[in-house]
C-alpha cells in the first residue's frame, strides 16, 4: 500500500491558481454586483468587494487600470466588473483581478458627469451670486475654441455682422481628446493674465458626450469660475449640457447664440439712436413752442405795451398806501390822546395837592418825612406845613 502524498499549503494554492488560470471562462469574465468596502491605497491600487444578495467576492484593480476610470466608484454603486479570476497564493483566496469597471445600466461618462456636477454644486461654483454681468458694449471679444471648426467661423461672421466695432481675438485650442482640457484652461488663464478681452466665449460645435467631454473636465470648470473676464459657454447644440454651462457667467444654446448674446445688434442700436434723436428733436420743438407762447404772452402784457401805465399804477398804489398810513396814524394818535387824558384824570384824583386845595395841610419834618403822629417830633423842633397854595415853616411849641 503506497503512502499518500502530503502537500504544502503553498503547493495547493499554486495548483488551484493554475487550474483557475487555465479555465477559459474565468480569464475574461464580466460580473454584475454592488460595490462595498471600496478603498484606494497609497500605492494607487483599488481594493473592493463585489456582492449581491447571496454572496460576495474580493476584487482588486491595479493602478494602471484604475487610472482609466472615468468616474469615481462609491460604496453601494451598481457596477459591472470585467477581468479574470485567480488565486493569490499567499492567502489562498480567489479574487477578481479587475481590468475595467463600468456603472450598471448607465454610462461611465454620465456617472462621472453627475458626480462632478454634484461636487461642484456643493462647493458653490454654480452659485448665481458669483456670476458676472456681461458688458453691454464690449470692445474686445476673445474666442477659445478650435480654429478649424465650423463653430468659430459662424461666431466670427455673426459678431462682425452684428457689432463690427468690436475687436475679435481667436485663441485656438483643441476641443477634443486628452490634450483639450489643459489647452482650454491655458487659453482662459492667458486671456485673464493679459486682460485681452472684455468678454470671453469658449465652446465648440455639437457631438457625442465623448466629443464634448473636455468641457466636463474639472480643470476647465475651475478655470471658468476663476476667470475675471465674464465667460459665455457655447458647447454643442441646445439639448447638450456640460459642466462649463453651469459654471459660466452666461450659457448659450449654440456657438451662434453665444455670438448674439456677447454683442448688441448694430442695426438695432442705430434704430434706437434714431428714435432717441427723433424724441430729442420733438422735445426741443415742443420746448421752443412753449417758450414762444410764453414770450408772446409776456409781450402782450400792459407793462411792456405801455411802460408809463405801470408807473401810473404804482403812483395810485403809493397814494392809496399813504392815505391808509395817515388814517392809521391819526387813529393811533387820537387813541393815545384819550388814554393820556384818562390817565391824567386818574392821577389828578389821587394827587395829594388836590386834597390840599380843599383846605387841608400836610406837615413834614425837616428831612421831608410826612408827619402822621405827634410822636414823630419833639417840642422846639422845626417842621414844614404844606398848604394848598404855598407852605409854612413852623416851630413845635407843644404836643397833644
């Protein structure tokens, strides 16, 4: 009886790994599930678990494959993972070596668009308070777009037709591919650094979401937000919406519409100026008519037709005022005279001289004090007696 061979753990793990690697159905497999425990290590490798209602599977996506992701995987997201199933010999556990990850049911670019849109919205990049008004009469307009596309020719044609006074500056960039975002960002920052324009238009013609993706790039969005020059976003056709549209100060439905928004219509301006001119002339005519009518009324006044009559009127007024003043003065004088008589009569009735005239006398001491009592003088003292007519100097012989 032969002895059964005993294997090392690493040998068994390696054997199973070789079996799985040799299985055709496991070398290129797609698995649908929900992301869980998603972690990104400093090495750049992504580790996560793919699960459904009945099971779970460990997965790893190495840095090279992870750099190609066009959206940010999040826990709970439904995805389809592509890759191969193998065993990591050290742990003896099988796992999916993921080479591609896509959102289940919707495209990767749509997921990436919604994620960036939500993040920038929360940061306030779409806030209307940060949007700058467009200048009403721009003198310089910078266009950041492809120099070879039909969109730039349409914009230039419309700008020159509507407002030939403005100077147009083209900053040609690529608007598609991996090189497009940094070129667009560089052109926007260059225009701001040297203050090349009063308003800036950036965009391109229509296309698929992949074609328009440069204007969904976060770098482009932040460059537009940081621009001191007002920016008009003109990407694709009217149904097309990009992140640049949300961040820009003004969104245009098409590049042609951007040119119409950027400048006023010269024909309309001329019409407005003509209307203003007509209103000004009409206003001046009305004003001159009113002044002429007023002048005519003044010319017909009596003071101008007969200047002497004016003086005669003033003389009559002067005589009338003189008579009034004299009448007032006489009445005032008479009132004062009557008041004086009444006051004099009242004072005369109270005068001590009036009493003396009836036979009474008033005795006074030498210093003029009126004597009311014999106690005020002594015998031998001289007093003065005032009579109705004249006075007497007397000596007191005695008191009673």
